[in-house]
C-alpha cells in the first residue's frame, strides 16, 4: 500500500466537498489511465513472448538441419503477419 504524504492529507482536510469530489474524480481518471497502460503493457508482453516462441521454433528448425526455406516459411509468414498488424495498430493510434 502506498504511503500518503502528510501534506496531502492536510490539503484534503482543508478542501470543500466540491473540491474533494473533483479530486476523487481526478484520481479515478488517473487510476483508469494507469490500468489501461498496464493492460497495454501486458498485451505487448504477450505478443513479445509469442514472437520469442516463433523465433525459437525457427532457430530449432535451422539447428536440426531443416534449412529448406519451405519448412521455415510458415514461421516467417507468421512473424510478418504480426509485424503488419502492429504497424496497422500504430498507424491507427496516430
């Protein structure tokens, strides 16, 4: 649990009901933003883990001597698809 600074508590004590409501709304919005950012980070982490798994599969395929391009192609296509999806998502945000 986060320790609340004494000066902040004193400031809250001096606020009117309306000011307290505004402060609570502000803090609620900040919490929502932090939660959204956390979820986005979790999503990105999951995507990166998937990419790592794909790359490990490619590496194993190559190390076993399966160097024919046709055998590795599905893995490369999946990586390209993920890359294209990420580019599209980034363009939508901008």
